[in-house]
């Protein structure tokens, strides 16, 4: 099912089974699920549903100020990080934009939707032979003539991470040529100490987008934020709608940010389970690309058959055929619980054995 991952509803309709029985490897969400602390807080906050949410997300922004050590004036909260992407493009109206290929599709969609047909999109093509690695100097050279560039780090769907020092080097180059560099760190929480949010304060051309739905398993609530200059935030406030971040999302995020036990459990689980999946992909003759995130991009001559067999067992993975630069031999799997990962591995084994 091309499009975005996480569409358990379509799979449920297609298979005629309840949504709760779908095992979703297509959405790269923390396999621990929403933490107990967050769920308890949401139950307590139901009494506030009759009130409008705080349009300025003050409590959440102060929590992020403490977490990131950046001024509250540089933080903008949104209805998921995707809303922030659209707001940035709509407010700044770039004329020429550099994108990775493959990468998250909503950058291109936001540009085409908000900037008009005159916007030019330039692509920096990543190669599977190089494990989709980014050459920093080549990327910097590609920014020439662009007034905006998007860099997803770790990149989706490849999972490849640029270390902080390389991203800072790119951001300094962007400042010199007056190019707005948007770093999408939706999956950075799965990588240790690699965020560049603190660098925004000294670089007005740097914008960092973060998600709170991936690591903290809050996708149904939709919550994300951006760290950027006050000037850009002022431009965004001129065009954005009020009350886009609901009360429960704001409160859930505040509690999640302070749940350090949940963070440790996440890293303990993902480290073991990603290795488990990689070992079994390799053992079954399926090529995978080294990932620095909570998902794995894989490639097989039998991907279409694998996806069909998975679906019959109520398992959905991310068909990557609609990513620019990929084809129908690529698929992406999220790292889930051991029981679920074992079910996927078993299905892979039996499918490959039958071919």
C-alpha cells in the first residue's frame, strides 16, 4: 500500500479484520507504545476537554526550553511536525529548494501546494551502492542557487544519520549563501546526542523540526515542534490557524518529555531487536541498509510477493515504491516488540523458502 505508513484502517477494510489485529511495521513508532505515565495523565486531563487549548502552548514550550536549552521565543509547537513543514514553506515561499532523493515526501508536496507552480525543486540523489550516504561537500555545492534546503536526519526511509558536526558544517555554508536550511529531526530521539537545535540561536538561516509522536508513540494525538529564529516564527504566526495543538496533545508531550525510565527502556529494546531483525534479513537473503534509527530499509527481488504474504497474515510493511529514487524492490520495516518481530521473521522465512 503506497502512500504513507501507518494506514491500519485500509488494511483492516481490505482483510475484513479488526484494526487491533493488524501488526503495523509500516509506521516507525516506538514499539513500547504510549507510556503508562502519559496514559494516566490523559485520563486526568479529560475534564479539560470543554476548554479551548492554549494557543501558545506555553507549558509545553517551557518544557522544551528545559529539554533543549533554547529560548522559549525560538520554539513553535504544531499539530505534528508535518504541520510545521507546511507552515515554513507557506510563510517563506522559497523559489528554489534542494531535496534529498529518496526522502520524506511531504517536503515536496508542501512546496508544490504552497509555493505555486513556479517553484523549482532540485534533487540530491542518494545511491544505494553507497548505502544512501550523503557526501557533505557535494550537498553543500548542491545548495548553490537555492533559497531553501531540506535535510532529513536521520533520513526517512534510509535511516542514515549525518553526525552533528557535518550538519553544523552544512548549516554554516547555508548561512553564507543565505539559504534557509530545514533539518527534519523527526527520528533524532532514536540517535544519541546528535541534534542541532542549540545551533539555531546563532544561525538565523537554520530551522530544526522535531516530532514527539515517533519516539513517544503519540501519533494519534499529533504533536511536534520547530526551533527557529523569532523572525520566522513571526512570519508563521501571520498565516497559521489558531488552536491547532489540542489540550491532550500538549499535556501528553509535557509528561512524556520527563519520562526518563521510558527513554531507557526504549533504547534497551531497540538495540536488541534491530540486531535480531538484521540478522534474520541477512539469513534469508534480503539486503538491508545500515540504519541509525528505529526502522530498516530492505531490498529484495521478491518484495511484492513478501508484501502480499505479509498482508495475508495481518502484517503491513512500508512499500517504498513511491519514494523518488527507489522502486518496488524496496520496503521498510519498523523495529517492534520481539513477539511481533519474530512473527515477521517467520513469515519472511516461509515466503523465501517457498520461492
